[in-house]
């Protein structure tokens, strides 16, 4: 296994913090939000969550674009998130073997299993952001009236992807906690 571990760039750490905050808010807000056109018997707070989810979702789209810009311009980040060749691919195999022997992979930009999982999470969140962006413009007057029937297509896809983002979120939190208990160095990603 290659021990070529690089630190995350400062700009990527800032984007990660923003990403973590907005994705967490969006996941938890969707649990109890109701669209305004579904007025009957709903608490105003649920409608407020709907609006907050829409606008924070638009901000999340900006963060996703910023992250993809980082991926495009930084070869190391790209290789970490999509480790499908060379030493990065070898690191995936080594990481799986290490996990079987109860060893956690090192932190940092080195590709491997964590990088591959990060890349898959980025793709799932990107899909949700893209679909949410489309849905935002299909809702008349920001939610005061029911959207056109075409709205159901991106909504169903958005809902489908949310299951993967929830799995990713819990897995990411769980593995980060496990890593932090073993080596607090992993928390450097949150030091902008």
C-alpha cells in the first residue's frame, strides 16, 4: 500500500464544512416539512421547513458546484475521490484487507476505500442537488400552489437518492467517529 498521504487544501476544508452543515440540515429538515399547497391541518413550522429546505438546497447547489470546481482543477482531489487506477486502486484493495484485519485506513487524500466512498457520496449529493434545482423552478411562487405534474419525476428521483445520502451520512459520521477515537488527526478536515 502506498503511504503517499496528502493534506486537504484549505479551500476544500472550508467547502467540506459548508457541505457537512447544509447536507445535515437538508436531510433533517425533509423529515418533517410539508409544502404550502398541502395546507390543511399542517403546522406553520412544517411550511417554514419547506421554504428553508428549498433555499438552503439552492445554497447547497452552489457548494456542490464549488466542490466540483475543486475536483476539476486539483488532480490530487480528483484521484482521491475517483481512485480507479494505479496506486489509488491498489489502496482500495489494501484498505479492504486492512479492515478485515481490524485496521482503519489512514486519513488524508490518498484514494483508497475512503476516497471511493467519498466520491460516491459526492455523486449522490450532486444528483440530489441537481434534481432539487430543477424542482425549485417547477414549484409556482415558491410553494403556494401545487406544481405541474412533471414535477413528480424529479421528485421521485430526488426521494430515491435521499436514501443513499442518508446511508452515506450515517456511514460517514460513524466512520469519522471511529477514526477520531483511534486517531484525532482525522478531525483536521474541520480546521479551515
